[in-house]
C-alpha cells in the first residue's frame, strides 16, 4: 500500500476520533506534503481533516507544448480520479505496481545509496485490459497529475518535426513531476529493420531511444501498446519493467464484477462458476460496459435489484456488438 493511501486512511480515521495533538500532527504532515509539491495528496488530506479545502492554491499552470505545423497541443494534463481499488490486476502486475509505488515513495532513501527508483514501464496487451486505467491509478496513488501524450499531434508530416515534437514533450516532463503515458507507443517505436518503413520513421525511433536514454527528470514514464510485436527490439531494453495485460481469468472476473457493482443492490450468484464463465473471453472494458448497461436497464425499469436476466441480456448485446466490430 502506498504512503499516500496510508495517510488518507489514517487522517480519515483521526478526523473522526483524534484529539488536538492528532490535529497538529496531521497539519504538519499536510505542510510537508505541500513542500514536496504533492498538492493533490495535500488537498485530499485537508478535505478529510476539515471536511473542506482550507488551502486553495491557484491551479498549477502548465505551458503545454504545441505542434508547429498545426498548433495542436502535444499532450493533455489530467487530474486522476481512480485509485488502486478500481483496477483488477494479475498477481504479477500487482506485485510490480506495489514495487513501483514503494520505490517512488522512498526516492530519498534510494538516492542516499546512489540508486534510482523504477521510472520506466512498458504496458503490453490487447485493448480494454486496463493499461490506461493502471496509468491513472499510478498517478492517483502517487498524488501526481497524469500526462497523456497525444500522438495525433506529435506525429508530423514535416521532415524532422516528429522528433522535434518529442523533444518538446520530454522537455516538458523534465520541468515537473508527473506520471506520463505514451499511449499507442508503436506509432513512434516500430522495428527499424522493417523494410516497409521509410527513413523518417527510423530516424524517429533513433530519437526516441536517445531521449529515453538522456532523460533525467523525476516523472514516471509509461509506454503502452496493443502491438508489442511491432516495437523495435532496442526499445524493450529501455524499460525497467514490462507488464503484460491480458483478458481476465475467472477469479479476476469475479473481483471485477464485485468492484463494478459497488453501491448497486443485486441478486447475482458471483460465487457460481457457471455464471462467471459467461464473461470469459471479454476484456475488462467489455465487462464494465455490460455492468453499466445492466444498471441503466435496472434503473429505467424501476427494479430494486439487479438480476441475472438483466445482466445476461446486456451480455448478449455486448457480444453482438463485438461480433459486428470484428467483421468490419
């Protein structure tokens, strides 16, 4: 469990039962978090302690770099809203995420021994299996803003402009501390030995390798792809850890259903293997869509509980939608 999450739980409990000494200690913790520029965490702790935000700093202004060709922003800065309870991961991936959170929270300790924390992660796997959500969760748990790199703006038709745009992105990341997601990373990281690719893309890959090697900022760099086999082999060595995201197994499906049904009154046999089996082969995002459709139907029909019949109908509709997409 990350330090931020522990602090939230501690102050939430202490705000209800703590005395004056606890309040003083909590206020000191909040001051220290602000000094570390953990503004999101400090704001959350203040809300838990006082019931409202006491300190109202101006929204951090970022000079977003733009593409010279079209003037498009090269990235988007978001405040994360989902935490570790909102994502269902394999044991292997959860272990890596826990390790990342621990090392990122103990940077000073590692630095005193001349060590650097895990700071570059590669996410691989089919769409809808939690890669982008995990990036948001990491940002939330570390109390950092999430930066989404927009490859529709980064990739330019002008010679050399794509590399120049990437330089702007890395310069931006070095000026602050963020969790930065390079989604659809294969757009700029395709295998250079592919004879079908032109020289400009090969130069872009070389630039990416140089920028990753030369990066010395504090931001956590994440890259995700649905087509890992297309990535240049040299890129794999630039990442500290590689996380493979797959469609959920039966136990993960059960946990996912429990998570998505929080706050919903239901009559569903979540411990029945035959019921859970109906969702096998669906991605995390597919299952979330099924539950959202089911809850909407329950609400619109004025039902008090979510039933098997409603969920199965939503599942069949989602299956038809996916079949149509696969034929396009």
